[in-house]
C-alpha cells in the first residue's frame, strides 16, 4: 500500500484532472504544489480556491521543478518532452499520471476495471459497455477520459467494491503515465495516426495504446480488421490464461465476436467456441447502425462477456444506449435530404468511418489538420461523394486531395475561418444535395481554428440546419 503522508508531490496542470489529483493527495497527507504555465483570470480563480485548502499553486512557471519534490503527477496533455519532466528525470524523480494515482489508491476490495482505448470510438464504446453492465444489474459507471476524473470515482463517498465493475476510457496520454495499471480485460478498438506531435512517432503512439493490455487477467479484445491491434496483444505480458478475443464485422471465427445475417454473435464466450455461437443482439439494436458503430458494440459486448454478462443483458444494454451529441447525430430531414452531425470526427480515421455509413453524401469538411494527410480518405470515399463544401484553416489540403482522387466531384471552397461560415456551408451543401442524399458534417479536422471545440461546431451546424428547415416550412 502506497504511503502518501508527508510526501512532497508536484502536480502538473491546473485542469480538471490536476485539481482532482491535488485535492486527493493533499487529503491523504501529502504536501502538494500545483504548477501551470498559464496565468489567466480563470486559472487564478482556481489557484485561489486550492490555496484556500492549503495547497500551494505556482502560475506562469511550468518548467522549474519545486524544491524537495519526490513525485510529479502530470495531467494527460503535458508532453513527455516538457522541461518540467526533464528536470524531474535529472533529479531522479518519477513522473506518473492521474490514472496511475487512481490505480494505486484502490483498496484491496476495489472494483475491477474493463478498459477501452483506440484512436476513435472510445467514448461510445465505454458508454455502451456501461449500459450493458447496468442492464446486467451491476453497479457501474463510465469513467476516466470520458469526463469524470478516475481519482474522484476511486475515492468517492460510496466506493465501488469488488462486487461492482467500472467501464474505463483511457487515452494514449493517460496510458503513457500509468505503468502499474492491470485491467480485468481491455480493448484497443483501432489504431490510426493521431497525436503524433505528442508521442513523437506512430510506433510510440501504438506502444502507449498497447500498455492497456499489460497484466490483463481474462481477455485482450482486438479488432480483426486492424492487424496492429492484434500485434499489440501478441506483444503484451498478460496473466496466464488470458485470451485474445477478436471482433469483426464479418462472420466470426472461434474466439471472436461478429455479425451473421443481421445478428451480433459470440463465438468466444461459449462452451464450445469451435462449434457453437451465441446470439447477442440484432444489428438494429445498435443506434445508429453504421458499420463502425456496430464494431464499437461488438467490442463493448466482448468486454462485458469477458466479465460474465449474459447475452440478454448485451441486447438490452445496446437497445437502451444512445450516443452523445455530435457522433453521427441525425439532426433533421429537410426536403428528402438527411443532415448528420459528426463533429466528433476530428481526424481522418473517424471521418472515413462516418463517410462509409452513407451511400450518397454532400460532405462538409475542414479545420485544423494536425499534420494529417487526406489522400487515402478521399480515395476510399470518392464514389460516395455528391459534392464537398470546405472551410477552415487547412481546407486546401483536402481540396488538393479531392483534385487528385475525385476530380469530378464538385467542390465549394469557402475562404472563411469564422464561425459564420457554418451557415453558408449548410446552404451550399443543400444546393449540391439531391433527394435521398445525406449532408454529412464529418470535418476530419480539429475545430479550434474556428470554434471553441467540436461541441460548438456541431451545435452551430444543428442551428444552421434548423434555420434551413424553418425557411423551407
């Protein structure tokens, strides 16, 4: 059991997870200093609140290691190359994240973790998993990168015990700083280039994702269509008896979950997986029934089945689940055209999955590319495109890819990076659309060049669609 009393701990970052870690560790008797490079009024207000609780805060200096520090607890977004961590390494001080602290704070009778990571689909899959676990009558919560700091859950007034189970979403950042984590079972949904500026390379990014499998007890769930996820399973050091379980949109083989004639079926957690298959749910029980969302459902089902959940609970949990806003969200039908908000598609991998869900699309795209290239995305999706409307700082990268791989597709290039561009984008998309088409906003880019976040971008799309509907009524 880790002792925290009297330790000198530096917490990096005055965000949600940093504040959670600082308060938790101070409450356990540690001497805590929080450092942050910013000095905005909002940060000053947070600092004042913590200082009122006896926690030291140092703003406008995120590079100097406070004297006497014996452990650094970092917030997820801080890069491994940060000067503070270099100073910690020079002083022989370990750096860990909030997930590591939460894991170490668990008591001997703590709830097991079913963990989910991947480039895309993490939140939806984790929420699906929690819905399935709830349908099985289990006390559970969707936590971690999903919004609720995992430390707050572990130290809650009514702690989750060994009779309960947690559905835990973990980012590559969090996994990088959580060396002790050992999940009951875990899934890597997919791997595509993302956050490479943070990790330094695709290999380093994948390796951090693969840490979720280390020490798994029952099942390592991987994506049959994404060999890199299976490679991570093969490289993992797991407990004896832990199994590799695949999920596929095709017919499943032994030790896999898949789809047969419109049914989600299990050939992994049955008595004779070579001869038997268990029906779990119908494809129509998953909303929306887009291919990548079916894959999310299969991954969630695999983790739930690894925990012993009966088939009926998988069905009931999937039927009860509805995804958060801005994830392939149907906004309205206007004039026989469907308008879909997938603002959460902030990278090419997510956008590719979204585009694959519809037959004839007017695509609204653009924003901050984050170093991404778009040739593969456009080449795979070209046959589905009725037209494209582009906006945002890096729209020209998409326009060039369209010129190379879909030269016949009409493109409207809005030379705008203001929020008002959304209304014009919807109007131009409507002009290009025909009856039966889908106007899909799946930007394949981050939003911060024009919007506060992807939520605001999606809200403004929905508002523009509602204006369009009101005008045509």
